[in-house]
C-alpha cells in the first residue's frame, strides 16, 4: 500500500495549516507514519484515500457519522435545499421544523437553539447557566476528555496557552461515579457553581443512582444540570443516553450524529432557562445565547430532518449496537488466538467501542498503538477506534476481524522482540500535551 500522494500533500498542508489539519484528532501525530494522510471520499462504512487505497473505516468521522457516509436520503435532502439557496436574511421554515422534531425526541426539552459545532452548544449552555444562576464557577467531569474549544474548558487541559489564569480558575473538576467528589466541590465553592456538566456515559456505565445523585446535588445547591450528549445522542438512543437511564437534565447539548456529519449542533432545555436567550416572554436581562451566521443553513437543517426521519423508520441504534457486539466478540477472540488478550483490549458500549494497547510490561503504550494502526491500515482497516455506524454490515465486521487478527499476529511478535523492529517511524501521541 502506497501513500505517495498523501505524502506530497502533507508537506503542503503543514506549510499553510497549523498542525496540518483543522481538527487536532485528525492530525499526523495521531497516526503512524505509514497511514493515509488525506481521505478523498467515503460511502457507507468505507473510505478511499487520495492514493486510491480503500479502507473499512471506524471512528465514523469522529463519531459524527451514524448512518454511514453519503447516506442517500440525507444527501438528497441536502442537495435539494442547496438548489434553493442555503442562507437568507430571515429564517427558513426548516429552523422551526427541525426544532419541533428535535424536541419530539428529547424528552423534557421545551426550547432549542441551533449552532454549527459542539462547542457552540456546550459554551452556550455554560453562559446560559451562569446568567440563570448569577454564578460563575463551572463543575465538569474530569474523566471526560473534551467539552469545548472555548476557554472555560481548554483552560483545564495541558494546553491552556493564551487563557488567563482567572478564567482557568472558574472551572473545577469532579470524578465520574463519585458523588462525594462533586459534593466536595459544592462545599468548597458555596453558592458559586452555576452548572454541572458531564457526559451521561463514556467507556464506563453510570453506577446505580449516580446520575440521579448528580441531579439531586445540582438542584439542592441551586446549579443547572447539563448533559453533554454530543456522542451519546443519536448513538446510544435517538433520544440520547438520558432516555436509557431515565434521568432528564435541565439542558442537553447535541451534535455529531444529529445530521449524519452535516454541521448542526443543538442546545435543548427547559423553557424557564432557555427563554433568557429570546426576545419574548421574559423581563430579565437578555443573554446573547447563540447567533451564528451559518446556524440556519438550510441544507444542514434538511440533512438533520432527513437523519431523524431515518431513525424513526429504521432501528439505527439497534443495528449499531448489534454490529459493535459482533465486532467486540470477534476482536476479543482474535486477540486470544494471537496470545495478546492482556495487551490489546476492547472497551465501551457496543455502539462506541475503543481499543487499548499495552506494551510487554502491561503499560499503556502509544508505540504499540502506532504498530497496531500501521498493521491494520496495511490490511485495509482504518480506525483510531472501533466506533461503528449503521452501514457496517456483518460482512464488513467479519472482514475486519480477520484483518485485525493478522495485525495482532505482528503485535505479538513486537511484544516478544521489540516494537522498534516492526514499527516504521515513531509512536502516536495524545492530543492534549504540553509540548510537541
């Protein structure tokens, strides 16, 4: 497998784009040296790079693709709207149509505002919570890796450059499945915490009573509860993971799968809180909530409406869960057969699987991650995770398992003989790090 065209484009991209890509998670440092640098097109669960190499893809556009690349119904809805123009000086009726459809699937939601990406929604939730409560501190779950590109969150990461210390100090962390850690924050910052924000579930399921306890603590102390359902929404369930666990927050943020990778995000919440961003029905101080030039682009809204329609007609989440379970079972079987079950692991909910790589000493290893990715890419499987979409058929899963098994055979040799003997180039790296 050759990457000649990708290698030419890499040099050009790094000359004009900081990091060589507009999304850090897609950067060269996240992949081994022998990897496609640029994707030319995708269909269903497969993609083709600029050199013409074909891959079964996992990760699904950073989890934004739920139905599959270029899904016909979604594509046609967007194409039809583009022929009519996509942005006007007054709102399109599609804004109301999609708002009503989103509120129909998010139980407890009464009003909704649209943005273009996840950070629009989460940062709006934080701003609205601060305005509603008159407080300034934000409590985030420290076990969840990403909430926003904005200062209130990035200031808590190993990459806080450019963010004033005063802003960094306004965000505090608690631990998932640890109510005591959240209660301690309320005790340390009495009557200052505006909101509690967390993902409903990531790799570990909520302990019995945890989500209920978070809600009770937040409300007892006068804070707003925000569920970040960027990943879980339209993947765990069309109505989000909150529907599975039966806990309704005050505000919900959605994105990614809501429009099958078209750029739409949403802040959904109780009218009592959301109305502060409006021009009617309240006499308090107005909040500049969400107002983006491109937030009402008609082709993206049409794509979201078409996506929700597919969910209504077909069991999208059920299929993703079934595909993920088949993949998990197959990969774990392949790891046992290769003798690396303790060193290559699969975890997470079936619709959102991730893999872990460990070295010969049993420690997490970016070197071994790079090797696994190198060897699976060589065999036509491209994925920083095992996140499936609706288009992954059983045949795709079975082909993946066979190829992963071959890659793990090399993985075993590297554990025995040293990874440097088999890996071309250096290790992959984590996004949030203080130095290059």
